[in-house]
C-alpha cells in the first residue's frame, strides 16, 4: 500500500504519461507551503519538473516551463502573503532582544517595501514578510516586491538548470 503511494508520487515527476496539470498542482502546493511558516523546499520540486520538461521539450522557452514558473511564483507569493498577514496579527512587543529581528526591522524601516525583493531567501525571507506585516507596510507594494523577488528566483533557477540538463544529461 505505502509502496504504491510512493510509486505514484514519483511517477508524477518522472513519467511522461502524467499530465502537466498534476505537476503544476504539486508545484503550487510545494511553493505555497515553502513560503509559509511551514518547512518545505519548492526548489527541489521545481528543479525536478523543469528537468523532466526540458528533457521532453528540448527547449528553454516552452509553454509548460512558462506555466511552471508562473505557478511556482504565484504559489510562493501567496505563501509569503500569508506570513505577512500573520505578521499583522502580532501585537507590538514591549522589548525586542533578537539581533536578526532588530537588523531586519532597521532595514525595513530604512528601505521600505523594496527589501521584500529578498523574501525568497531561506529563513530571512519569512522574517522579512512577517515583520513587513507587523510594521504594517503597504500591502500592494509589499505584494509587488514579494512577487518580483520570487519570479526572479525561479527564472534564475530555470536558467541555471537548463544548461546542466541540455549539455550534461
């Protein structure tokens, strides 16, 4: 029973008979969970699906890869916006004795929402989004910079994967 589940799960990534829609659903879920406060790693799922698509399509600019980047970016952005929303629910502390939080608050106060371009960074990105919500930074500008940071990350990841897959595999 458990082995059947694992076989089906891995077939979603490595089989040509599995629809791109199923892969995109998995990508969205992974990206969303990875950007929220829950642990996850959407880069592994993204890299696996992108590699399989590049091997099948033999090109960098294809409809399935564009959809993959879009779905990953939107899922990751929505996960970060959830973290930002949770940050808005936290009341102001009486004292802040955490050096990383103090550094991020100082940078967010100094540079504003543009700091959210770094929201893709592990751990620091979650802290940035949560503190941006806590500081009540403008939602539309925050969402824009979070989206742009996530988009740049997935595009760079795809551009890095492509030559490895094309010329090494």
